[in-house]
C-alpha cells in the first residue's frame, strides 16, 4: 500500500524533475541556452505556472474566470514595492508573502458573491474584478500610477524559477488528486448532484478560486523581477486572455496540458520572432488550427502520467497527429466525403 | 416515532401552489411509494424535502439518533450529512468520472485531512485516501458494481447508470433514500431487475426508501404504503389495494365519470 510519500510514483516524478533541472542548468552553463533564449524560457515557466493555476479554477472546478491577470498584478506590485526598499531575495520573498496574503483576501471577498453566478455571468463578473484591481493599482500612489514601477532588481535565476514551477505544479496536482479535487471535479460535472452528495459546493469553489489566485500572485512576483518593469496595463484583460488561451490550448482539466501548451506557445512565439508582425498572425492561426482539429485541447482532460511519458506510443501518436495537422488531413477527409456526396 | 415527518408543507411558485398543505410521515424501514399524474408536484415535494427548494410553509422533521432535526432550513449538502440522499429523474451522474470516483465523491466526508494535508500530502492524506479506496471498493462489491469500478459512468448501460445513481446515494451513508423515478425509460426486464435490486439493498442495509414511480407494476409489487398526490394535494394514502380502489385516485388518473 502506498501509505507514505516515499512511493515509486512520487520518487520517479522527483527524479524526473531533478534531472530536468540539471539538464537545463547544464545547457545554460555550456552556453546552449543563451540569455536570449532564457527570456523565452522564463516566459514559458511563468505562463506554465499561470496556466496550471487558472486550470484549477476553470478546468478542474469548472468556474470560468477572466480575472487571473488581476491576481498576478497583486503579486507583481507587492514584490516590486517591497523590492524598492529591500532589493534582494529576502525582499522578493517578503513581497511574495504579502502579495499572497492580499490575493487570498481579495479572492475570498470576490469569490463568495461572484461564484454564485454561472457561465457567461461569472466570466463578466471576474472580468470586472480584474479591471477593478487594475484601476485601483492605476490610482494608488504606492504603485506609481500609470507609469508603473521600473528598475525592479533582476533576481530571477533558473534554480529560483524552477523551484516555483515545480512547487506550483506539484501543489496544483496534489489539489486535484485529493478529496478536495474530487469535490471540485464533481462541481464541474454536475453542481446539483454534487450538492446532493453532501458537497458544500460554495466552499470548494471558493477554495479553488483562492488557490488559483494565490499561485497567480506568486507568478506575478516572479514576473516583476524577471521583466524589470511593470505597468497596470501589463495585467489587463489581454493578459488574462493569454492565460486562458494556454488553458484551452492545453486542454481544460489537464494540468500537464497547460504546462505543455505554455512550452508550445512559447516556442512558436520565439521561432517566429524574426517575422515581426507576421508572428501574431501565425500565433492566431496556430490557435485556430488547434480549435478545429483538437477542440478538446492538446491533452484533452487526461494528464501526462509516468506511463505515458515512458511509452513510445505517446510520441508516435503525437508525431502522427502533427503530420495529420500539417498535411491538413481533416480537410482532405472532409473534402473527399463531400465530393462523394456530390456524385450521388 | 416516525423517521420522517412532513407537517403542512406548502411550496408556492408565484400564484401556483405546486405542493399545498401536505402532511405525511414515513416509518423507519418502510418502502413508500409516491404517485400521481404528471405535474402533481411529486418532484417538487422531493426537491423541498432535500433542500433544493425552501418550503413556503410547513416543516420537515427527521428523527436522527432519537433527536428531531428540522430539515427545512438546511441547504442540500447539510441534509445529505443528516443521512438523507436522493437520485434524480434525469440521471445526474458525474459522467466523465469512473464508477469508483462517483462513489468516492459521495464518501468525501470521510476524508480526514484539510487543504494543507492535501497540498503537502500529509501522512493523514495517504491513510485517509487508502481507507476511502478500500471502503469504496467494498461498497461497490456489495451493490454488484465492482467489476465496473474503472468504467466511466457515461459508458455504462442505462440500467447500470440508474443502479449506480442509487448506489452513489447510498454511499453517502444515507439511511433515508428518495428515488425519483428509478425505472423511468427502462424495459420490463430492466424494471424487474431494478425492483429486485431495491428490495435487496433495502433489506441488507436497513434503508428507508421513498420512491416516485409511474411504473405501477414496480410500485404495486414493492411499496408497502402509497401516497397519491394530485394538483399538489395529498388525495389518498394506504396500501396498494386501498389506493387502487380509491375513487379519488381513479378520478385523478382517469377523470370524472360523466
């Protein structure tokens, strides 16, 4: 019986994580990952954290939220403000802790009334919350209004980033794979039945929302110290939608899917960098193509497990899917079948 | 003392009185049927009893461990914690989840760890999860669904879905079950199997059951007492024979004689 932490599954994940950490560290030391690529890598890490945390709210609990960037900004500003007077790692951690507390508080206050809403109404309400947070920051002295805070000390490093990516994904996975996660999934599946099974749906919805907001604020703090400058408009609706895109792209309900989506989108962004304005068009096309060919997202609702990671079939299928995608198989099939229809 | 006592219960929707002044009582261990023509207010009555609606007037009293609990002011999940569970007219399983997980969700109250225990995977987490897993599997074996434990609920055949919904309601630890049309959409064989299933679980697990049903063969064969609702009012109660020959019931179903 796997009664403690030290079971095969946990250990394998730990070893995989550590191996991945040292691999990237090695690549940085050797010079394969140049500072230029490191920017992309950090982008991927940040959006993996954000995507996974939003997925806990949207994919696992089924509560649509468009205010995620708002909670990110709380973390970013808290860190930036503290870092002004304490420009070192201790300052960053203190800022993170303060941001986390504010996020938890704000998300709780917001969640209790808004999570009674459903579907579109909830989306609009959370969108409003994100905007309120932005406007408040825009009009506060301590946040320096519209010009934002610049010259934030650059404290990010691969070990620091990796630590937070690992911890936030682990916590999200632990959240999902527990009685709390089961309750949340049951709310997504059928809220009425969930309540009839003795689940306090409000409590679990608020819990998931607060958890997501907490992780988002951590990502925000990391964002501040990675990009030197933060402004209120950095955390507007656009950013919330960017995070949402990652969740949808990777598959709602699949935490690992969000991480994979962040990697794929980060790479697409980077590879097409030289094409300047064409980049956004290609990015948009990639999203459209995914929505046509795989509306459930890259991983659907399933998680990448140890079994799938170590199985050759996974990569074969992925490759096959990619080839089908590039050769537009679905269109060819559709064209062929309509052609037949006409003949008749 | 009766297990469930409903006193002068009324539920109005605007000017419509869906349930009006209904008083019933259910004894422990009974299997009671609730029948009536379409729109008589049967499901509304269930919804009021299980907390989905708050009654306009009246009380719902449950006897639990010798004490009387007032259910009419509780939200649905708290009513479930009092040992009252239900199924739905249109199946409401957690479709994308396995049969096992459906049952585990009903047993969620058994988890002996909080959010921190879950995030940091405390010793309690592993103990509790292992215990729930064992309990859920044993429970599935009891209701003969153990072979389907890992099948997604949506992939079960219709009859099994109905059976799982009843099993899931029982898994909450309920002593009193409300079944809303358990045999709806079933063919005669399936209905027969379901009738046996209900009779069996009731005897084995000491349950009290109230069921809404249109299939009279099921109602007449297993229900010891029957309540008849029409236009929100209780028009008759008694054994199957008594109800069958009650002129008011015949009138409700077939209309008045010219």
